[in-house]
């Protein structure tokens, strides 16, 4: 299983917003439009509920908001980069979140879901990768970094 | 229509009587009495006569099932005890009933031959104990222990002794009343013929059935072949004019000792068929009762019979138990368990009326019918008190019984640890390591059901790296397929588990709060422990 299989060039964003709520809403909106999902409200509700249980800011400037929802046929991965950071996104090390990987999977796709999360974390553990992502100037450049 | 009415009313009455802890056989008899000629006249004599073959069938099946309880291991352990008790209670009953009837009869009748004939025949009949109603009470109260084993052994055997005594009494009666009685040698030949041929038919029939049962495994085949062979045994015994009960019982003894494992399923399947026939059998018996034939001498003889039989059975059983050093519960409670008389006694009374038509036969039929009615009211009640007092009620329970009688709240694990939805992976792993559950309920802060974490989920997360810091229970849980309430019968719990092919079910309150958890393997464990506990209780009784 490779992370490349889930990276979609249409779901890579250079984020303008710098508030957690707006960032997540923007990413969810784009996902639902792009993937033609008709349950945007449900996705919003699920993502924010998950955040209320424990923030997905995992440190090192990374956030991995994630959720499983009924009716999703295959896992969706969206990537957002905010160079200036998202100060109100809670993290375990207080380093502002600059890289957001939003993952949505089907309710019964437990195994793939866990594996994608693990692949994301493994990739982003490398500081070089994180720096390149933050410095990237375009979506295409981001895409190339992610699939390399 | 009458059969349907009989079954419906009998069953309804037994449910009502059960609330007052009265044995169901009494309900059947009372309903029969009400339906019979004595009250509403719905069931008449012609109908009852037509059902004679059915009565033989029910008695035969009962004898077969009783035989099935008589395993050689029991005789090895209890043989001497059975023989001592059997002869004591049967012979003392015979002696005392004969004495009382003769004493009372001489006060009312001048014909001493008639009085002695009555005494001897009634004395012989008094030796028999009703296997059907006795075992019905034992099965109804699911008893197990030395008292139960002794009762099953005695009621199975004393019918045979009753037949022997009746044959002897008949021959003596023939001589007394001077109706061209056969000689003593012919009398003994007849006894030998009766018992020998009955046992022979039973063994042959049992052997044939065992050959068939060994080769088939489907339930339909087992039931149909078993019933077919049993009916054949009964038919041949009846045709050869020997004892149908003894033949059927011998076949049962043969099966349970020759192919014990394979025959166990057969006996269970046949037992499951019997509730409805028993309802009809005892209800029709109640319908036979006609109080119009009672006169003062007969009433006094009835009283004398009852006193003599009660004393004989009671004192004889106690004496036999003491001589053979039976367990304390047998010595104390067995005297209360041998009062019932029914099919065999009634059958012998009908036989007496055929052999000695006229005053002797008619008197015997009335006396036995009335006394049977009385002892069938008192007997099961006394037995219920005895088996409960001996601590043997409720010990003969199967796994199916426990499941049938339990609800979710009786079996559920109330100590299952909750996994709160925000609990991080590290804490979840700690919980897993400290308990042996394979499934855990995930709940919100109000302990309401959200999902379940399984050991597979844990395995998946362990095999991946870097997740421990941000994965929580909410991420790992799977949605719940079904939930049950605490008062759902366990039979329905299993039905849901099988329908969805799942291994667990959360138990929730009305507000969806988790109050317990059912895991299939833990259910099995719990039921098994309960069975072991009951088995140990039964063994501790002696």
C-alpha cells in the first residue's frame, strides 16, 4: 500500500485561511465538490466532533484531521499547506500547524484508514519533507513532493 | 375436535395450576373429569374405548423412556438398594391393603370368598406405582440426585413386581371363587411366560432398533424409526398377551446400555414429542371417573385401600432404605414419592374385570378409579414437596434449559471495562492487557453506546507505526450491528448473534446506556460453570 495511491492533485491546497475552523471547512467543502459527496453536513459534523474529543495536531507542525463515515466508497486524502501557520490549531508541542492532511474513509474501511494514517505520519516524520512542503510555491510542486 | 379441546384445555389448566405450584398432571385429570360423563358429558364412554390403543402407546413410550434411565452404572451403584426397597414397599403394600380390605369387607359382606378375592387383587394392584405421572413430576421439576434415581428405578421395576403379584393373586382368586382356576403350575408358567416373553420382545426390539440407529444421524429418521419399532414392540406384546410396559421398558434398558451415546439423542427426541400425548392421556383418564357407582361399602374399602397402600409404601420404602443404608434423603423422602398410581393400576383393574366379571370386577374398577383419582391429586403434590425438600429440584438442567430460562441480564458480563471514546491508544492497550475480553464497548461520557473495539482493530493499529500519540478509541471502533435490552430472553439473544453472524452484543438500558456485555465464548463459559455447579450439587446429595 502506498500513499501515492490516495494523493489527488485536485485535493491539494495552498491555504489562505489561518483559523482552524475555516481551514477545515474550506478543505471539506472542496472535497465534497470534487468528489461529488452529498453529505457535507455529515462530514463537517464528524470532523469537528472528532476534534472535540482530542485535537489532531500531532506535533512538528502537522495536523491529521480524520474520520470514518458511512457511504464513503474509498478513502479520500486532502492536503493543505498554510506557510504562516494556524495558531488556534491545538498541538501537543505548541509548534503551529502548517501542514494539514485531512483523511476521510468509509465506516467499514478500518484497516485502510489506519494504514493511511500511518503512511502520512511516516512520510512527514522526515523534516526535509516537511520543509519542502512548506516552501513549495505551487500545487503542482506540492503534488510532486507528495508522490515522490 | 375433542382431542384438540382436550389438549388446549388441559394445557391451559396446567399453566394456571403451575402458578400455584401444583403438578400439571392434576390439572389434566381435573379437566378430564369436567369433560367426562360425571359433569359436562363432552367426552363419553365410546370415545374413551376408542382410545385404548393410544393409552397403550403412551404407556409404552413411558416405559421405554423409563428404561432409558436405567443405566447399568446406576445398578452397579444402587442395585442392592433398589431390590431391598422394591420388595419392602411393594410387598408391605400388598400385605397391608389385603389386610385392610379384608377387614373392612367382612364388616359389610357375608361372602368371605368375595372379600378375600377383592383383598388379594387390590393388594396386588396396590404394588404398582404410576411411572408416567411420577416421572412427569420429576421431569417437570428437573430433578437429579439419589432420590430421583431411586424413584426412577423403583417405579420402573415395581410394575413388574405388581404384575407378578397380580398373576399370583389371580390364580389364588380363581381357586377361592371356584371358577375353574388353572393349577398352580399353570399359574407359574403363565407368570414365566408373561415376564420372559415381554423381556425377550423388548431385547429383540431394542437390538433391531440399535442396528438402525447406529446407521442414521438425521433427526427425522431417528424419531420415525424409533417410534415405529416401539409401536411394533407394543403390538407384538399385546398380540402375544404379555406385558407391553415390561417389553417397552426392556427395550429402553437395552438401548441405553448397548449404545449409550447414540441412544441419548434418540431418548431426547422422543421425550420432546410426549407433552401433547401426556395431556390427552391424563385428561382422558380423568374423564373416566364416574362417581355414580360409589356406595357406602365401596367408600370404606376405598379408604382402607388408601390407608393400607400409603402405610405399606411409606413404611416399606423407609424400611428398605434403612436396610440397604441408602442416603439420608432417600430414607426420609422416598416414602412420599411412591403414592401415584395410574395406567398400570387401571390396566390391571380392567384385566380383573375381564377375568372376574360381575361384582368382583366391577368393584375393583370403581375402587381403583376413585383411589387413582385421589392419589393422583395427592401423589404428585407429595412428590413435589419431597424432591424439593431433598434439594434435588432444579438440578437436572441442560444447557438448552439454562438458555431457555435465562435473560440477557442473567448471563451478561456486568464488569466489562468501558472504553471511553476519547481514550488514547496506549490506555486502550493497557486495558486489553489487563482483561481477557476480545470485544469492548466504546461509550461517550454518559456511558451511552457508540461502538465496539475488537482485538482485530488493536492488531491492525499495533502493526502500523507512529499512531500512538493521536489515535483514540473513536478512531478504532466499529459501529454496533445490534444491541439488546437486559430482559431479552437468551434464546432471542442467540438468534440475533446467529442472524448477524457476530460474536458479541452490548446490553443497553432504555436510554442506550451500556449496562452489560455478551460475548459468545463467555456465554458458553458461564453456562458450563452453571451446569458444573448443578452437577456437583447433585453429586453431593449422595
